[in-house]
């Protein structure tokens, strides 16, 4: 095992591992508010096995890897922030819809709708008979219905 100093602390690496060529402090801007923004590029750099140190990057004409990883971290944080807030808004909308659906009255069932349809058809039929001048027929039907209801009550 090898021991290497990284940001004032000793880190022990497993056999065969190499020490990082860029310490974390090269990514730090020194501002307290930017701590996450500073640490994310260093994590991206540590993840990328093909990263070169600044001297090698300058020799090949590539841009500074610190700047490249800062830009990648800013883009990643921006994308994450957008997706996170979009998902939060969607969750709030879904919760509002669920709450609204909880306050609605329950819809009538199939049998109630059929019964309402039959009663509506009978009412329209009776009104039609009355309009045709067959009021005596309606009175006769009402008397028969009352007689049947009275006979069943006994």
C-alpha cells in the first residue's frame, strides 16, 4: 500500500494504484458558496482515467483540464437542477390533482343510471299522453297503479 498526501490528509492507495496528479485544491476557488461546484469537477477529473495534468495538456495544445471539468460540472449541475425542479413541479401537480379528486362526490353507478333513464322515459311518455288529450287514460293508469300498490300492501 502506498500513502499519499491529498489536501492535508494522508490517503492510502491499494497496490498498483497511482497517486493523483492534480490535488483537489487545484479545483477549489476559495469561495464558501461554491464548495459543491468546486468539488464536482475534481470528482469528474478523478473518474476520468484519461485525464492529463495541466503540463501535459499545455504541451499538446489541449485546454486546461480544470477549466474543462468545471464547465462539464456546471453543465451537469444545470441539467440536474432543471430536471429536479421539473420533477418537483410534476409531483406538486399530481398531489393537487389527487387532493382535488378526493373532494369530488362519487359518480352514480350503472343501476342508478338505468333507473333514471327508465323514469325519464316514463315521464316523457306520460307528458306526451297528456299533451295528446288522453288525460283520462293517465288518470285510469294512475288508479290501477294505486290499486295494485294497495293490494300488495295488504
